[in-house]
C-alpha cells in the first residue's frame, strides 16, 4: 500500500483521465491516418504511433495500479511533534553545518529537487518518528553523515 496526499491522488487521477480520454483516442486516430498511407512495413508514422500507443497503454496500466494500491492520507490530522507523513523537517549536517528542508511524502510524489522525499528513502526512514533536537545518522552515497533535526512542522503540501 502506497501512501499519497490528496493532492498526489488528484494529480494521478487527472493524469489517468487525460490518458484515457485524450491521449489514447488521439493516438488511435493517428494510427488510422498513418495506416491509410499504405505499406506498413516502411511507414515510419505508423510505427512511431504504434510505439506511442504502447507507451500510453503501459502508463495507463501503471497509473491505474498506483491508484488502486494507494491510500490517501491527510497529514494535517497528525500532530507533527515527531516526523511523520507530511511533516516538513529542517535538518543540519553536523559536519558542514549546511541546512536542508524536506517534506516527507509517498514515493510516487517524491521529488528531491523540490524538497519532497519519500518516507521509504534512506533519509526519510532515518527521520521518521524523530523529534526536534534529535541527532540521526544517515548513510548517504558520500558515507555516514550526522544530522540534527532543527524543526518539525506541518505546512500544506504544494508540489507546484
């Protein structure tokens, strides 16, 4: 079971609707048009459209499975005195004193560049259940790193 925010669930639902109602019908039309151009063996348009159709069908299947296997969580209902799903966490690398801010989300919603990390990632796992002032050791590609949790709070998740 994958945890999702309502925003993430709505975003996936909208993607699935678009794939089924817009993308899939459009590609079927493109295939029909390309097929009308004759010999399919050397018809690049036809082969490109069929490839796109395979991609769209696979994505429809993937998104449908994600939605079927997800549970929507409302992080605003949690106290956030400890790191939990939906918490925003400010941490400091104890060696470099560099500060980082992350929001804990599900793997489907994670985007490290925007500061959204999965609760199942090494950093997310190390932070879950911890409180302000706690020190955590996290194994990163550069090795074992020590961090202090400076602040844990909730702010509404906005992935834009």
